[in-house]
C-alpha cells in the first residue's frame, strides 16, 4: 500500500515537473518572440531614419549642383 502511494506521488511529481517545464518553455518562447518583434521595429525605424537622411542629403547635393 505504501509502495502504491509512493509510486503515485512520483507520478504526480513527474507530471508537475513536466508541466512546469512546458510552461517555462512557452513563457521563454513568448518573450523571445516579443524581443524579435521589438528588434524588427527598431531596425525598421533605423532604416527609415537612414533613408530620410539620405533623401535630405541627396536633395541638398542636387541643389548645390544646380547653383
């Protein structure tokens, strides 16, 4: 009887541990995806700023050539 109870506790602990591991894995994946999304947004902002600077600089270069 004690052996059966021991086995049941071990199964419960194993199930809990596996569930905890899966939850932690899902949480990590969610954070990882959020960081990738943030990185993509930041890089798009940097690219847009670079393009804006290039356009302004290019326009100024064109004006200097025309003068």
